[in-house]
C-alpha cells in the first residue's frame, strides 16, 4: 500500500509539471534524460555510434525500425527540419539492436513503411523533391511522383494505396493526398506532418501553427485537440489502439548551477502523451536535453525516440505506463 501511495504521488508530480508550462529544475551539468518511473520504465539506449538521427518509423509488425542518419552534427534548430539534405536512410532489422543496414544514400529523408517489406521516402533529385517507393531487400525504386507537388514534398503516411504527405505551396505548409502512383492529387488544407489513424480510414492527425489537429475526411473539418500558446507541439502519432497520442513539445527548462546557485532558462524538446480527445496531458521525458521524433512500437506500450543526451544523438526505447 505504501509503494502504491508513493507511485501515485510521483505521478501527481508529473501531471503538475505537465500542466505548469513544462518547467523543470536541473543542475547545470545534467545532460541525461530524466523521467518519472511511474509513467516511463525500461529506458534503453539502442544505438551508440554518435551520428545524427531523426524521423523514426516502426514496421507494421513492430520488429524493424527505419530512420535517417547523418554525419553532420544535428543542431537544435534543425531537429525534424525537412530542408536538411545530407541524410541517409537506415534500417534496424531488429528494432532493439544497434546492427544497421544502409538502404538509401544522401539527400533522402522522412521514411515511412508502405508494407512489411516496402517503404516510402522523400528524396531530392536535381533540386526537385520526389516521393519514391523501395524495398528493404534492395529491390530498386519506384517513383510515386516525378514532378514535385510543391516545395519539399515529405513526411508521407500510408494507408492501403493512399498516401498523405505535406508540402509547401505559396510559402504555406499544405497536406496532400494521392494514390500510390502519384495520381488523384488532392490538397486537404493547411498543415504538416500528417499521420493516419490506425483503425479509422477517415481520420488523421496533423499539426498547424504548433498545435495538434485531427481531420475527419467525412466532413473535411479539422478539430483542434491540443495546443500550448507558448510552446510548439509537433510529430503527433496515434497509439496502435488509437486511444492515445504521442508527440514532442517544447518546454521551458530551468537550470540551476550546482556551484554558483545561479538559475537560467532554456527551451528543450520533450515527449508527451495525451488521450485521443486531447485531455490528460502527461510529460514522459525531462531534463536539459532534447528528446524528439517519438513513435509507438506495435507491441504493447513500447515507444522509440531520439535524444541528444550526453552529446550523442541516439535512438532510445522505453515502456509507457498509461491508464
């Protein structure tokens, strides 16, 4: 009973932090991920090669992991920036182990699974962004688009033979729907980073102006689920059962120097979870580091994400405890 009371108290602290502007207190030397064990367990660093990483995507069966990798150091202001043109697409055939396979070379970003063996990605060819399908076994490539819909066609999400992605048209981010061969292109509205609902073929998540929205294709009406007036939220992902949304959000981190006692503040990315109706915000990670590109595994309550903890941008996994 005493242990249960302690855990409930710890969870209450997390919820208090989450609703108070994500303000945390860290020592100036703290460069590791901190978290509350009532909501996050079994934190494991998977990779350890020191190379920059971003844009994680878990295979349909949850066993493999696609991601982008670059030897160029990842600066904080370039996290999840589709304009970066020096990434390669890599594969972990076992999502829990660091052994990697290079699939696509330079100028390729935002991979997403099309099926158990096929993936979709955005590539810059001759200055033109194109969407391409390829096989993890190295079976060549099939062009979805040969002419750009807009600037920086990227971040595809696949359901059946329908792809949604974002692009830039007239200096505004727009969400576009098309078939797997690039036909029947439809602009669905302003927004970016779309992600299909796991069970409802008429719904998808996206972000606009730093807030999270859900689009219902029955009405083509977007519904705002969550927003913070001071800090951006990006990269929302439904849980496999569609009950929760995982995303990254900016937070104000207060840093106290352990020697001088002086306090300073900085903004960091951290991982959060909400219910699918936008309620019950809980902060999962914390600390004077960035944690970004969160995705759900397809087995139980596993999540994967990238962090620059200890000055090494690596992939991590953990287990989320939600009620």
